[in-house]
């Protein structure tokens, strides 16, 4: 199986792929929605709100940050997370593009 070589893909293709990967987990989508409502949460606050481990929150935040969907600032013993107005607008465009509000959810188990 061929390996992933970044020079085989354009920056646009890589960016779209990272964004898709970042939004592929419902917890990360929920994190973005929380940050839109509460723009300056910390990783500790997200851990408490979502009731998941600090390490899991960190992994999810890294994927969102890698895709450029959030910003992070390091503080002693915590990570400040913010989402800018431009990042919110970009997320809302994705939401509209995929019609996320009204799309039905299908489970593979229902296809049998």
C-alpha cells in the first residue's frame, strides 16, 4: 500500500482533508458548538462539560487546531481555547453546505 506523501497533494487538498477529519467525530463538532456559545473555554472546562478525560479532550482539540478550526493558547496547567469570528463564519458555511441541521442520520445497522 502506498504511503501518504504530502508533495503528491496540493495545500488545498490537504486542508480540505484535515477539515473533514476534524469534523468526523461528533464530540469535536460539539466542542465547536460550545466554543461558539462560550468563546474562551479552557481544556479543563471542556473536560468538565463533556465529561471525558483531559487526554481525550486534548486529542480532539489538536485535530481541530490542526484543521484551523480553533486557536489555542498555553497557560500554566491549562490550555485556553478560542474561536474567532472568521472561524465561526467558516464553520457556519460548512454547516450550510452539508445542511447539518436537517439531515437525517442513518446507521449501517438500519441498512440490513
